C-alpha cells in the first residue's frame, strides 16, 4: 500500500520560506508522477505542482515563480521549496501519488 508522509510545516511570516519533504514507500517511486496539493481552511483541494518521472515540472499560476518541486528517486523523497510565502498560502499541504495522499502538514503564513 502506498505510504506518503509529509513534514516540515509550521508558522512562517509573510515573505518567508519553508521546505516540505515527503517520504514515500511501498511503491516504485521513480515510476510515478508526484504532486503537491493543498487545502485552505473552508476550501476544497487545490493542485499546486506536479513533477513527472521524466523530471518535467508544472505549477499552478498562484505559486509559479515562488515554489519549486523536486524529487530524489534514490531516497524516495519528494520536496516542495516555498519562497516568498503569502498569507493565502496558508493550508494543509499533501503530497500525492495518483489518488493517494499522505496525512498532510500544516503551513501557516502570518505575522
């Protein structure tokens, strides 16, 4: 069964940075496109970014130029580097493999 464990969330001031790691196991990580999605309070799931097994990356317009998705296939790790954070980035962030998601990590951007 797919296992995904996010970490690295926390409270950060506007303009700050955070890097979210996601540890993957129980599936062939290198074969999968991996994504980050988020859910803000009272809102639905929002797709943030995807990295394909080829290394190609795509981003939502709301985070383009501020967030960077990356992966380390040797370590079965997915990352999301978030810079220039805004209050509207406040959400629970999930890594996803297909329809499977981890438990999420809370990111709060506030002064």
